[in-house]
C-alpha cells in the first residue's frame, strides 16, 4: 500500500500555481497564517505527516475533499521473490568511460526502470500518462485561447466579462472616462483635483453661486470686489434722448461724432506723458482737419503708444518707428510724414523708392530665364542714367517711365518665348518686332521708342550684332482699322455720301479726308431740248 501527495495537482486544477497564491488563499478563506517556507514545503514536497487543522484549512482554501489531496494505492503487497544469483560467465556491461553498468533484467537484457514522460512545451515532467503538456503549459494554452484583441488598446489580452476590454483598459475614470493606472482610484488626477476644489466651494450668501468665500466679507470673490458706481441715464444735450452719459453731457453716439473728441484725446495724452512734444497739438489739428473723428482718435492713440515706448520723441525717430513692415507704410506713417515734411521737422523716408524697386524687380522676374539677365542689366542702366541726369541738372526719368519701359521689354520677351520660340535676343529680327507691335497698334509709337532704347543698349553690350528696330517707323503699314475698314469696299471704290447724312467724311489712315464721289446727273437731263 502506498500514499501519494497530490496537493500540487489539486491546486493546479483550481488555477493555483505558486506557493504565494496558496498562502494567500489559506489566509483569506481558512484564516490560517503559514510561513512561506512551510507552504513551499507542502507545495513542492511530500510531507511525512500532516496536522488535521492544516488538512482542513487546505480543503477549505481549495474547495476540495481529502480525497483530492491523497491518492491511496490499496493493491495487496506481494512478497519479494528470492534473489537470483548472478551468472558467473555473463560478461559485465561496461560503459564508454570504462564504468560498470547495472546488470540487465533477466530474460529481457534491458535496463531496469522506465523513463518518465516530459512536457512537449517546456520539457518538465508531465505527471499524467495521457497528457503531453504539464500543468503550467496547459494553463498557458487555456489563457492564450481566451485572449482576444482589446477594442481600445488593440493588445492580445484576456477580456473582462463586464466591460469587454482588458484589465488595464477596464480601469477608467468614472467622471471623464480617462484610463487609470491605479487599481484603487476611481478618478483621474484632473477630476480628483476638480472634485477637491468643488468640495472646498460654498454657496455665496449674496449671489447664491458656489465659490470660495472670503473671510473679510463672507462673500465670493466676484461679490467682494469694489466696483465703480454706475451713473444713471440722463438726457443728451445734443439729441435729447435719455441715454447713458459718455462725455461733455453727450450720449455715446453723439460723443463718437463730436468734433472736439480728438482734442480731448490729445489733452489726455499730454497729461499722461512726462515730456510731451511741442508738435502734438499742431499734429492733432492737422488730423482733425483731414480725417474723420474716429480715424483721428485712432491715430492719436497709435502716436501715444510710440511716444510711451521709451524711444526718443524726435519727429524723425517717431516717423521711422511708425512705418509698418511690408509694401505699404500704412496710413499712420503717411499722416506724420506729410505733417513733418510740410513743417520742415523731418525728412521724407525712402518708402516710395523701395516700392518702386519692388515693382521693377517683379517686372524683371516675369521675364523668361534665358532672356532675364539682359533685361536686368537694362534696368540698372536706366537707373544709372537717371542718377547722371540728376547730377547734371537735366530732367531725369521718373519711376513710372522706367517701369513702363521694363513692362514693354517684358511683354516682348514673353512674346518671343511663346510665339516665336526664341530664347536669345540675338535671334530677334524685324518680323518678330512687327508681329509684336501689331498686337497693340495704339501703343506702337511708345513701344517702338522703348524697343529702340533697349536694342541700342543691347548692341553696345554685344548682346545683339544688329539692331532690328532701326528701320522701323512709328507710322506703321497703311491699312484700315475698325469701322473704316468695313465701310471701305475691297475694290478700292469710294463709297457714296448721301445728301441727308450728317456724318463727317471718313478719314484715311494718314489722317487726310477721303475724296467723296459726287453723284453726277446724266448728260442732257437739265436741257431736255438738246
């Protein structure tokens, strides 16, 4: 008869795998406090004796009976057979290392004992004849089969039955639904602080709103602040309506349109400044005469910000700081510039020159790449010519003249690249210029003057060998345009003029009056007797 200790198998069938788990179950369910060493000895070894109290506690913790913890072999014990004397002439088995091996079993010639089956997964002893995996690998397989993708985090985990998520995603804040890390907390950090702040608030006796009551007043902060007493509405001196007072006995609408408002704003600004400039009163008068009341007040407020920024309050310094970055200096900079330059207090800025330089640059950049360097050099040539004219005292080119010339050269470059497919100025001929001038006959004279200047410059710089615009004239080919072309017959005959028509005689392309054909009577009509 033999007794086998099956505590480890009974615990594994109930998903208890370690001694720590068994120790916790004994303390929670049975109330038995055992040391880790004692529980480990019961869990891993076969004890020689077990107390009744310990046996009852194990059955209570694992919810089993003693039959599940013991396996008793009740087969009768057979008497041992008489030992067989070893045969003297049998050779002893010798291992490869020269040691003697146990004698073979009689009749079989094999080694005594059978090999225990190992787990297919981890190689540990299985403990059951009909199983291929140990208890630990079997539990892992069951857990892997129960895992699924969590709908929130996407991880392969065991989903909880109540939430349908994994254990980590199931712990969420009850107020906002934010994930929690702590198992014991029901609120996230933000909601916990908010709940603590809300718990510290009390209803205000004055406004009945929850808030932090102050000790000196017993009210909330909003009710405890001192406020300026409101003025009662009264009749406006200008429109007579009973409205809220704004200033000088006027309502807000009448005060916004009052002509003295810019001067009142200037007086307030002078009172705020430690060292107000002398030109501020005259500047306010100039603004009030040129702009509306609201616009003048806005400019005075902007000038006040410039005067309070800690920079020098000289007119030239204020004018430079008032410029707005970008293409336009802004109306705030234009008004002081006009006032200061007219009074001789400051010099005009270079805003117009910078804007003109930007316009010239945009016209040059619009030229196709292969033709652009020559146009850029022509622009610099016109700028240098203007400077020489200024030094010599002659009439220089204006910015509009230079920009118009660059626009004509740009249009010619685009025409050559798109219509003629030419990417070099040296390939330009008379026919290209005639085709370009024909696109706008009214601007032929102006275009021809600019093209002559450009190609003379290009010939002096060895960009072209021959000037294609040299033989062209501003008059152009003789042909009719518009209504005259429809009225003039294709055969060259002169159209008749009706006696009752008040239309003046048609003009030829050269500007001369066309000869009008008179209707002659047949011979003999006046003298029928002849």
